[in-house]
C-alpha cells in the first residue's frame, strides 16, 4: 500500500497538464520536483496543525513569538532534529529517510535531501517509485548538468512510471547536452518515446536536435515535417528551420536551450 497517496495523485495531475502543452515545460520532471516540494510542505503543515501549531498566527499579547497553546520555535526545531536523528539512527527505515528528505526540501536545501532519498530508494525501490523519487533525483542532477547521473535515475524511473515516453525523452535529452554529445544514443531513446506517441512534439523536437548534431540534414528535415504536422504552433519550428538551413550551408550548428 502507498503510504503517501497524495504524492502519486498530484503527480498524475501534473502529468495530465504536461501532456496538454509540453512545449512550455522543458524539464517535465522539474514539475514533479516542484509538486513534491509543495506536498512536503503540506505534510509538515498537517503535522504541525495536529500538534497545535497555527501557521502565520499572530504573536501573543505578552510579546512572545509563540501562539497560545502552540509549540515554541525551539520545540519545532527539536522536532526537526528528532526527525533527522531518527533517519540517521534507523538507516533501514524507509519512512524515516523520506521524512528527513522532506525536512530539507521544506527549507529549500534540496542538496541535503538527495542522500536521504537515495537511501530510501535503496531500502524500497518500489515504494520510492510510487513516490516519484527516481525522476525527482534525475531532474536534480539534470539541473546540475550531471547528465550521466541524471540518466541513471531516469532509467530507474522507467521501472515505476506507467507512461514511459516522457522518461525516454529526458534520457535522450541527457545525451544531447553532454560534452561531447552522443546523438546516436539520443536518437535511440527518443525513438522509443516516439514509438509510444508518434505525435509527441517534445520528443520530435529533441529528435531534430539529435539529427542536427549528427549532421544528418535529410533525417532532421523529415522529423521537422512531422513536427509541423503534429504541432503546427510549436514555437521552436522556426528555430529548427534556421538551424537546418545553417547545416545545409555547411555552417556549424549549436543547439540552444529551451
């Protein structure tokens, strides 16, 4: 049983939004990470509410910073320390690791949350997949331009995600952005995504980029025509047309970020 159903249901809602307009979302799983952050805040707020704390409550008449009947800041900090200590002392406790990660995301220290999330994955990969932890970590490393590590975690995400197409797109993107890029590997993974959804504009766009890097003008043009048919309003079509013209003219091609 999933002990954190809100995480997965929120992920599904975001997944539906991204299918509606993928061109506005370069990093699909960045939205998942954002959702996780807000959901983490929800769980902590719920916990504080159950303990009697009221977020944003005014100071007491005596001038103290603690609402009447609520825990002091010191008490809340003690609770945080207790959560982190529990994770440290119980390295095989899945929920303890996730709770510790939540604490760090709540205070915008995602770097420190990653090791706890990795440990949670090692303890129970299935439950970690249910929470969306692998793509969260994959996106974290993508943002740091650590594309090899990012790919590894997106590969883990393939084991848990029902819709694998967007995951293959992110894996393909890691090969496009590496230094040096590996367009053949990018093409291999992007073709997997397109096999699942032939009109996936996000996948088609990156496939054009991969063929441009491979200096295969004919293949890039063929995919560009497919993108025009699938998403005639795609804002990057003119960019791809210009890059294709440069390639045909023998000019160097550089793929700009979205």
